[in-house]
């Protein structure tokens, strides 16, 4: 496979992973908003935050692998668990907040938290590569990446969890638009940040023998995308089952109550 075709494939895989993780984040939070007890919310909130955290790292690794560098790229071994756990810590408060509240403060706050987590993870992967002579940050572009992240993720939260996306006739389109905007935000912010790092001036990676970018990109593109596809299918089947149950219930909620039969009384005649 030619270098240009390989780069295009990695970039496409990065977009697919970003789409799947964004959809899972929106869908799991949407499912948990009807729960009243905190213990019922914990699982969906953790799943949504984990999906987004893994998606942020996977998309960034694939995007860096797609760069036309003249040397093999590698990363430090501790970078993988540290960045994944750090992204989870950044996304989990936002996910929990959205399961409890969907007011304006929650939407803006969640968008800001996800923006900070996204930029921190993307910057972390650039630093974990050990570029030489080292990134020379273009601060106007860094500021541009931050603006794209804040505006994009905040607008995505509003599209996903506003009143129109919950009760309107076109709520499916609103949720689809939210996932699409999250993908565009994730991809655009990381591309601007990669450009701001000035990777074209780098001549080597000191960690190329620790954790190969090629194998890591294959894992992110093949394994992560497959697992996320299965999780998306699971969410779709769960939603379909919930809709079938609500159609069979007059109140929209299936009640597990025993059915009562009418007893016929017999009266003796004279």
C-alpha cells in the first residue's frame, strides 16, 4: 500500500472511531436520564465517559499516524494508561452532570469539561511521541484549536440534550446532528493542534522502539472500532426494545402488574 493510501486510510479510521465514540456518549447519557437513583446512573455514565475517552485517544493516535513523517513514530509505554485514565477523569464529571441536569449551566459546563479533556489528551499524545528537536507551538493555532473545541462541544451538548432533542418531532435529527458536530469538533481540533505543533520540522522520535505507532494505530482502528460498533448495535437494540414496550403500555411505561380477571357471580333464582 502506498504512503498516501495508508495515510488516507488512517485518517478515515480516525473519523470512524470519532463517530462511534460520539454516538455512544450521546446515546448512553440519553438512556440514563430517565433513571432516578444514582446507582442506576453510574453504569451508563461510566460507559459514555469511557467511550469518549477511548475515542479521543484512538482518533489522535490515528491522526498522528496519518501524518507524512520521514521517520518511524513511537510513544512512551506509560503514555497509554496515563492518557486514557486522564481522559476518563475529564469526561466522567461531564457525563455524570448531564445525567442529572440538562439546563443551560450543565450544557455549557459539560462542553467546557470535554473541551479541556480533549485538548489535554491531544497535546499529551504529541508530547508522548518524543519528537526531536521538539514541537514549536504556534500559539495562534493553539488558541484556534481551543476555540474550535469549546464552541463545538458546547454546541453539541445543546443539540443533544436540549428540549427539542427530547420532545420535538425531529428529535432524531437533533441527536444525529449532535453526534456529527462532535465528530467534526474532535477531528478539526486535533488537526489544528497537530499543525500548531509544527511536525514538519521534526527529524525523529526518541521513543520509536518503545511503542510502535503502526501497531498502536492498527489496534485503535481495528480493535477499538469493532468493539465500539458492537456497543452501538447493543444500544440500538436496547432502544428498539424500549420502544416496543412503550407501544404496548398505555402510559408509555410497561408496568409489571398481574392482570385481574372479572368474576362472574351466579345468582339463584326462585
